[in-house]
C-alpha cells in the first residue's frame, strides 16, 4: 500500500493572501524590487558608510518639516493649496487591532514562562534555553541592522523558493527532522536518567 504524498501548502494563503504575500512571492514584482533596493540602500548607509541611524532619521524628519513649512508659507502667499496632510491621530480601532496582535504573541510567551517556572517542565526549559542560546550566538555575529537586512533578504527569497520546490524541500525537511528528533530523544533520555541518580546521591549524603 503506497503512502499518499504530502498535500501541497498554498504559500500565498499561508502568508495572509494579501498585498504582503504578493510582494514576498514576487507576484507584485514592483513592490519586491522597491523593498529590496530600499533595504539594501539603508544597509549600505548604516553599515558600509557608517551613518548613524538616529542622525539619519532626525535629518529626514528635519528636511520634511522644512519642506512642509515653506510649502505652507508659499501657499498662503501665492494662493496655492496647502500641503495634503491627513489628520494625524490614532483611532481606537487601530489601538484595538494592535493590542489584539500583541496578545497573540504575549499570551503564549507567558504560558511558556509559567510552565517552566511553576510546572517545572524540563523539556520545555531545554528547548527555550537552546533557542535563546542560538539567538544570542547569532546576535553576537551580526549587529541589529545586519540582522534586519538578512531577514528582509530571506523574506524575499525563502517563500518564493519554497513555493516552487515545495515537494523536494518537504522530503529533505522530513529527513532532517527525523534525525534531529532521534538526537533530541537520546539527549533527553540521558538527562532524565542522570537527574534521579543525582537526587538519590544527595538524599543519601544528608
């Protein structure tokens, strides 16, 4: 009896199916090119040229304020329309959506922290510790700006590559995940075997 092949994932729908998904999958090639060029330009300014991000933001805002000020002054003198600036205020609907989006991420994190601190979940503790160590190791190799640049490059390349070669990638991922699970079980079993022994030794010495 032959096993059924894994069902293909609709990557566009998995990414939300909106304009962001179109950019990440290069269906909107203009948005992808603009995002890639702008991100590369900013990375070159901050990383290669050594420009300070705070100075860059301050200078851009200063230039914008000067342009709007002289535009408004010249408009009143020459009877021209004022700058088309919308009402700058945050609506309650936007705040509610932002709070809901943050809640989706914060609640699972708090649940994990509770399981580690109160539930004393050893497996979860090891997973979190290894994940944080990997994040700390990667953060030590690159600064924040370079990490953001790498993240943008991966976002504009990994989804489209996975969408085209999904079947082959899934096969290789299944093999890698199987190997990792075997190694994790071996490490976990060895740790669980050592912990009771150490506890028994401590009880005998007391």
